[in-house]
C-alpha cells in the first residue's frame, strides 16, 4: 500500500507539471498575439489621430485593455514558473532526474521567448480565431475581462460593509494599484475615511485628494463602469468643499456630468440620488455674489432649487428610509425653504436613526452633531 502511494506521487506531480507547462505555453502564445495586436493598433491610432478623433479614442481604449491583458498574463506565467520550480524541487528530492527537468524548463523558456525573438512570425501563424479558442480552453472567459482576484475583492467588500475602513485600506494597498477594481475601491475607502472627519481637519482634504487620484486612474482605465463613475462622482463632489468659487463651479459641472452618466446606468441608486440632491442643495444656496461671478465666468451658471433637492432626498427615503445623513439634508432643505415643521420632523428622524447606527460607522458622527444642534435650535 505504501509502495503504491510512493509511486503515484511522482506521477501526480509530473501531471501537474505538464498541465502547468501547457497553460504557460498557451499564455505565452496569447502574449505573442497580443503584442502583435498592440503594435498594429498603435500604428492605426497614429494614422487616425488627425482624421477621426472618436475612432482614435475607441482604439486607444482597446489598446489599453490589450496592454493590461499582456501584463496580467506575464504575471501569471511568472507565478506558474515559481509554482513549477517548487514542484520540481520536491520531485528531485524524491529521485526525479535533473536532466528531464532542465530539458522541460528549456522548452518552456523557448515558448515564453516567442513574444520577443519571434513575435512577428508566431503572430502571423495564429489567427484571431485560434486566439479565442485557446483563451476559451484556459478558463472559459475572455482574457480582456480578467480582473483582480475575486476572493481578495470580496474580502475588501466585507470589510467595507462592516465599517472596517482602515483595515480595508491596508489590504488594498497590498493589491495591484493598476487594476480598476482595486483603484475604485481605494477611492471608496479614502472617501469613507474622509467622511468621518471634521471639515477643518487637514486629513480630510488629504484623504479626498488621495481618493481623487485613485478615482481618476480608475476612470482613465475604465470610465464606463458603474462603480468607477459612482466613486469618481462621489470624490469630485466631496472635494468642492475645499475649492474657491470658480473651481467649485467648474468641478460642480464635472460632478453633474459624472452623476448623469452613472444614473443613466442605474437611475434608482440611492447614493447617486443623494449626491444629486446635495448638488442641488448647494447650488440653490449660492449667494447673489456667487451667482453673479458664475454668470460672468461661465455665461450659464448651474441652476437648481431647494425643491429639486427635496425631490431627490425624498426619492432616497423610499428606498433607504433609515439613512440618517439623507434625512438630515432633507430636513436642512426644508429649513432653507422656511418649512420648519417638516425640517424638525426629518431632523429628529435623523438623530433617532443615527443613535442606532453601529459604532463602526464613524463617518456619520459629523452629521449627528449638526442634526442635534439644528433640532435644539428649532425646538425652542
């Protein structure tokens, strides 16, 4: 029985090594094809730049995806090679000859080098249909849709959902910060940590600026994805608190543009509706001088009323009635209109909901403080 176990172990490892080698062969071939595609696209983009900017932009996006796919596959091959080396060491300890291992590694090396020494020849020998066939055999999905490790992202999302933003940030910093799925989550966690700080705290702006850098990088890579748009909009809107009138209006217009794009994808998303309500509330509250300055600078300054803000905040309450921050701004919008009765009602609800918030949700503490002050003032 023991002898059978010993005999099967080298066989199992040999199969694993062969499988890994086959996968690496396919990956290397795909890299060769993608390098070829990148080169062709680069030339096409150069030729079209002065003729058709829309086509050029579309091709540039495709080129970015191809280059990122090449990078991802190269990393996978490097990891596969590491795993194969570890398995090889185990086999040599059990008596497997070094010569066979070296020959197999040389063969893999020759295949992997195809993207440099013979890139053109190999790419010409394999057409696009073969590329997708090989890709399908690898994992059943398109290479261009490959993203960061799903288990890693699920772990980050769980930390976010439980309010453990510092832990989520620390884990994300270990991830691939060239991956949009990591970048927009970094923007999200920085935004959430900034939300727990007072406006006068210098760390608030530092975190929002950091969030903006991550969000911008994600947007540049994948600007049509909902979560990228959502957090790009969130960060853009939050940063306006630190800007002068001219920049505030410029970024306000940018904020509105991002909101419109995201809401076109998901028109009932409560966070975005709340943001739009906040924007309307801010624009409605512009002073006469600020409006004059906006008109002089832009000709058509942003327009919104407190009723616009109230409409969005009320829509949020239909889907998320317990959201204390939304309730507080709804109360503030009514107060700005002079409706003290509704203002007090919603502000009291905000205080009641906030008192039941989990202690980890520190980002709502600032709103709780303001809501309590307003309730006290209106209750006199």
